[in-house]
């Protein structure tokens, strides 16, 4: 069921242990209602354990794991799993501005 005014941020993850904590922290600092949907696309590094540590602490993070099918398939899986009325995409190694989600919201309105 879609939740009105919620932004689902889909983040494909593949061997991103060096970056994913920073990306998650940047998104959690956004001051809008959001869910982070991390789609692990068959990582073989420590990405999954970093994601699990964040899952323990943050209720607005969701995790999906799949075999390595590529970034497009990971994004499509995220779309299928998203609960938000709106969807945004971030790569696991992206650094975003402090008002990324607010900017998305303004564009939508």
C-alpha cells in the first residue's frame, strides 16, 4: 500500500562498503518523511553487515537482497517494493545535498 507524501529513496548496493554508511547518513539527515530502500545486488563485500547495523537503529530503512542482476534490475526491484507515493534514486556512492529530499518535494508540488 502506498503511503501519501512518503518519498521512497531507492539505493542499489553492490560492493559499496566504503561508501554506503555515508550515503545512508546523508539521507537520514533529510528533514522529510522518507523510507530508504536498500537493494543489495549480490554484494560480496561487507555492505550487507553495514546495512544490517543501520536496520537495527532506523525504522525507516528497508532491505531487499537479490542475486547480482545489475543496477537496472536493482532499481526495478526497489520500485516494486517501494511504499512511498514518490520515488527517488540515489547510487550507493553518491553524496547528496542537505536539501535533496526537500528539493524533490518542491518539484513535485
